[in-house]
C-alpha cells in the first residue's frame, strides 16, 4: 500500500497522522491511503465527481487534436 500525507484538497502536508482522517482507495499493493487535514476536506473529496470512462469522448477529442498537431513531440 502506498501512503500520501499531502491533503489532496488543500495540498498541505498532514503531520498528525495519528488523529488525521483518511481513506483507502484501491486494494492490495496498488491501494493508496490518503490522509486529510480535517473531516471537511475528506468529505469534499468523497463528494467530488470523478472523471472516468463516461468522459472518454472528451478525452478522445483531445488526443485526436494532439495527434493532428504538427508540433506533437517537438522539443522546440
């Protein structure tokens, strides 16, 4: 399990891990334990709408546009 002590809502480091709220996303070795500064940040995180497979048409459009871009892969 991976552990992150950066609150994803505030981007602040969480230092009091003994008392900080957290949640575990995923399972096994690929799971991640996410610590939050407070319960409000944890709740806001849980209530966020996550982008997923339902949004692929938008992502596909972005990738298609980049594939047609002559500067793709350029370091200039």
